[in-house]
């Protein structure tokens, strides 16, 4: 990982090569996110660059998500979006792959969706959720059918996704995840056992197979913090885990909601509904069938249950000891709430009824098993008045410039 003191010279050389003119003076280099993301402000603006750019470097050995492949994947994703004039992330400017550095457009200091959810204005939060759903649907619609072009940007060849098995974040196999969950539950005969669900598992995997028309691009981590409003338009950040997968897997972020995000909290169903419809309205331009309720709810049921399977793999660790989260919830509470959300969504469809029923029973069994300790849940503060029985969540800490974390409360 390039040291901060050396970063200025590396960026100067990269921008000089990009502009064809000497970039002799960089006014300042300031950390934006931990020790990996910096804003580089230049002494004078350059055409197509403006007065500042964002510089992101790979993490050091041993740090979370430090693999060089993740930075290379982000570079490929931003190059793909920029080359195809798809304005869903920051525009790619230049990079040094060997040094693990990418220079991208500065989207400014506008709010993220996370900022709106943790503020006190429910209308602004709902508008932000709608903008999120719209941007997600437009990203999916614009990239559906272009998986091979992204593979080319990654330096790969062939249809690497077509016909393959459904996978989740960071290549997680849903089939392997199910087998691991089934085995862990089977080791505890006091819990409800997942009998007669194999046909549903096979149907779920078939539904979520990465095939047209739903095979579309994701940044891999559609969380509220990984967004930025620039000139009033929501755009996505952090493409380290970008890939192509079934578009409805991303939509679980609104249905469950945000089951794997550090800011996880609950919100009223009617807060998410306009955002979910915004996604459907955006994606329908590519695939009119998404507005068919039977097809749509069957797909969403499969996506939410698949997410619930992956999230439930933590249950044995949480059974040994609950884990409080800085936002204010405990991870046991988060897990049962996530399972309950998947069940509610899946019950709207007649598909996967056996798997849905088993998850419903499992949730109740876990609540009984963990009833000796409180299971506090949190609500996004923007909706605190609408959910007086839940405690408002607190902003999760973020990395600081010293390699630790800083509290935003």
C-alpha cells in the first residue's frame, strides 16, 4: 500500500499523464474515508477534472478486504461504466494498477442515503429511498445483457455467468450456504429441522440463476453509506465487489431492509414501498415482465430467502454470545428481524411455501431460545415517530485517518 507521503507524487504523475500537461502543484490531499480514500485538490482546475479528484488506494496486508483483486475489480467496474457512459458511479479518470491506486471523479460532499435515514425528516428519507430505488433500477436496466463487456473490462473472456449457479456477495454460493445452515441446525435437534424443503431450495436456486433478463450489474454492496447525492442525483460508491448477478438480489436491500449493512435498522413498510415501486418502474424499461406480480413476487421471495440463508449462518456464533452493535441493536435481534422480513415478503407469493414456513418456525424458536436476554432492535431515526416502540439507531462509526474508528454520534 502506498504511504500517504508518497501518494501526492504518484497522483501528480498520474494526472500529468492523463491531462498531457504538468500537474505541478497539488493544493492539498485530505482523507475522506479512513486511510484509503482521499480528496486531492489542485491549485487550478483542469478540463474534465475540475478542481479536485478522489484518490482511492488499496488496503494494507491483513486489513479487511485488502486483496489486490478487489481494487482491480473496482478499476474494471469504473472503467466499464465510464466507457459506456453510464453515470451510476464516479467517472473513472486514471489508475496505477501495480500501486493499487485509482483516481476517480469527485462527487462532492452531498449527503448519502445513510445521512437522510439518520436525520429527522421522514419525507427527505422517503425521497432518498425513492432515489435509491430509481438509481438501482436504472443501473440494472442499463447493464442487463452486458455481462460479457464487463468480463472484458476485467480482462476475462467468455460468458462467465450465463448458466452458472446463483451466488451472493463475494461469490458466496447459496447452495453451499444452505448445506452449511442445514448441517448446523441438524446438530441441534431442539430446533425445527428443515424437512421437505429440498424442492424449494432447488427452485430458489433456479429462480436466481444469473440468466437474462435479470442478469445485471451490482456494485456488490448497495448500502445507504455507499451512495452520494451529486447535483441532486443519487450515485453509487465502492465497486470493489462489483459483479453481475440476479437483479432482485439487490432489491432485497429495500425489502428486508439493508440486511448486511453496518447501519441496519428497521423502517415502516410504507416507507420502502415507493422505493420498491421506483425500482420496478425503472427496470421495466428493460424487462416489462417485472410488473407481473406473479413473476415478481416469486423472484423476490427467492431473493429474500436466499439472503436469509446466508445471514442465518451466524446463528451458532450468536447462540454462544450475543453481539451488541454500535448502532444500538444486538445481532441476535438483527438476525430474527431479518428472517421475519424474508418470511413476510415470501408469504406474498405461493412459491417456496415449505421453505418460508420453516423459516417462520425457526424464527419463533430462536426468539424462545434467546428470550433470557433483551433483543433490542433499532429504527432509522427519520422514522422514529412512526415506530415509537423501537429505539432510534445511532450512526455507525467509520474508519479514521489513523487506522482506527471514529464515533459519529
